[in-house]
């Protein structure tokens, strides 16, 4: 549908003025974010601050900001939104991760590019866990991949809210070229298409929500890297401590063999005692081969996380930091996990994107508007040659639009069900990881306080009794075996405590925030390392 208007003022002025109006509309047209669908505005997943940042970005786009400034605005809109669900149990706070691990860092630190590696592993005397986490986050290519995906998602917002390119149409009358009978005939036209009010705002909200979800995926990747690093570190720690303990036990059995040889030569013991000592020495040598294999595999896993050659040198691991606080209750861990798990926050953001898509599908029942201005010299009378017009599409294919609404509604329901399922899964994962960690801590205390002292006293008495000839050699052998097994078990449990703590912190979205939560379910601190 087009309407035309003519005037008495010079046609060249009218033509220039109309074309200028069209182009000004192309440049200065802004998105009315206040006309957003009530369905999206009322959902707790869509942030009011997110919309304010989107509006600010749209205003800044009129003044042609620098690319870095524009990216900063999108980054702020993506990660500083007030995205609170309706119920307190479903509140989703910002996930926090600093280069040293998961902590109270700002979201911008969590979504920045990996830090530059600062630790010279070839010069370090000990491999500290905190330094190792820093290096992995700085070197691992997984974060580069996830950061690029997040930046690509952020770049969709300017594309989503941008207008279509204006169209220029021109035509000439070939028969009027080079003839003196008629004037040269031509026509030109410029047109610009404008979506119905609110469509661009909804597209921008959808793009921002998807970018925020991609940012949460990046934080989740960092959490998984930290967990994998801690697991590999404790595997390395366990193999190193087990090797040192095995060498110590080998020396003890060599001394026992010398004692058996002395007693055999003096006729106080049979030769079987010497042979039994040789068997135990061979068993420990075979055990050393297994432990060296475990050590090399652990080092290769750490080097893979550090993006280095599997054979690269690593310093020996330092002692893990002892727990300095009581373990909070499982309910507190569950509440913390629901507040800050990045995969749950990503689902909330994707729900916001689906709700924006639903509101956009409802807006498709309204037409888009196209304005035009042109000049047509084919018209015989000069006053009617300048033209302005407006047109719009006729949304008569309602079946297609109703189907799009039903699809968006189904996807929204799917996201809601995914959120409910994930909340249940988070509670189970936290409870499981909590029980495993508590079991390991209690086992560690039991070993350090009861079993290891008793086993050490038993082997000391058995050695003295064998030298005095009061017990057979097989009794002394059994006492030594138990002492060796329990000492290995202790270091294995120390490593298991570290691994299970890493698992609990990962499923909870980070370490427990002692500044805002009072520890409950008091547990005595771990006992010192046995002699």
C-alpha cells in the first residue's frame, strides 16, 4: 500500500529532503525496550539491569563507539544482571572464580581470557596446588575455546538489534537515451524496512541471554578444569608418597633379612626365614614398578592439563594444605550449590532466551513497516515526480505463526523441566559428594589416631620378640605387612580426601564461603601425618 503526494515547491529540494529523512530514520531509529512483552518483563530470569545495559548499548551504537567499548558494554550486560528467580530456593547468584581457584572473584575475572603463566616449573622446589591451578587456567586450551564461544555469543547482540540494510532502486528508459524528442527518463527510490515495535528489543534480549549462558558455560569449564587439576595433583601426591614409603619399607626388610641371616648362621632360625625375607623384598620391588607407572601417568596427566609434553619435568608435590575449619552441613552446601552452579544459571539464561523467543513469535502477528522516498521522471507532470510511501507485509499466514508460538511454548516448558531436573540432580550430587568426603575425613582420623599407632607398636614389639627368639619369623612378617599396608592406606586416604573435597567444591560451584556461612556439624581437625 503506497500513497503519493505532490507539492508546488521545487522538486529537487523535495527529493533531497525526503531522501535525507529516510536515511536519518535508518540511522537514528532506536529500539523501544519499554514495549517488551509482559511475558518476558515479568519473568525473573530476564534482568531489568540487562535491559538497561541493552538500551545503553543501543544509544552508544548511535555515536559509533570503539569495538572494545562496545564489547565491554555487552560483557557488563551479560554478567552483571539481576537474574533472581521467583522463589528464594531458586535464586541464582553470580559464579565466582579467580585465577588461583574458585573464590569470591568478580564475574569479569571469571570471563576474561586466561592469565599469562608466571610459574617456572623447572625452577620450583615444590609443586604447590594453588600455583598449579593458576598455571592450568593460564595454559589450558579449553578455556581459549570456551572464551571464543562466549565472545562469539556476545557479538550476536549488535546483529540482532540492527536494522536491515536500506534498499536503493534505480531505473532508466532506454528509449529516452540520446534523443531530442523526449527528456531523459529515470526513477530512483530508497526504502527502509522497520520491524514492528518491540521486535528488535526482544531479539536483543534473546541474544544477551544466550551470551550470558555462554559465559556461564565458560565458568563451568573453569570449575571442571580446577577439579581435574586437583584430582591429578592428588594422584601425583599419592604416587610420590607411596614411592618414598616403599623405599623406606624396602630398607626395613633388608635389615630384617640381615637379622634373619645372623640368626640362621648362629643356628637360631631356619633358612626359611632368610628366604621369606627375600620374598618380601621382591614383593616390594615389584610394588615399586607399579608405583612408578602410576607416578608417570599422573605427571603425564598434569602436563596435559598444562598443555605441555607428557615427559616434561615437574617438581615433587608439596604437602596439601590441612583443613583449617569444620565441614559445613550438607544443607548449607546444597543451598550454596543451587545459588551459584553455573550450569543452572546457564539454564535460567536459556529459559530467558526461550521466553524472549516466545514473545517474539507473538509479535510476528503484527506487520513490519517499510518507508520509501523516490523520484520518477517518467511522470509527465513535474510536481508529481517526487514520491513518498509506506508499506507493510500482510501477516495472513496465521497457521505458520501459531505453530511458531506453540513451538516456543514447548521449548519454554522444556527449559523449565530441565531446571527442575537439574536442581534435583544438584541436591543429590552434593549429598553424595558430602557423604564421601565426610567418610574419608573420619577414616583419616581413625587411621592417624588409632590404627597407625597400634600397628607401629605391634611391629616394634614383633621385631624385638623375633630377635629374642620368642616368636616365629612368620608372625614378624605379618606384623610388618600390616604396618606397611596401613601406612600406604593413610597416604591414599589423604589423597582421597583431597579428591573428594575437589568433587564437592565442583558440584557446589566453588569452595564454601566461610565469610557468609557459619560452619555446622563440627568435626575435629585432621590428625598430623604419622611417623
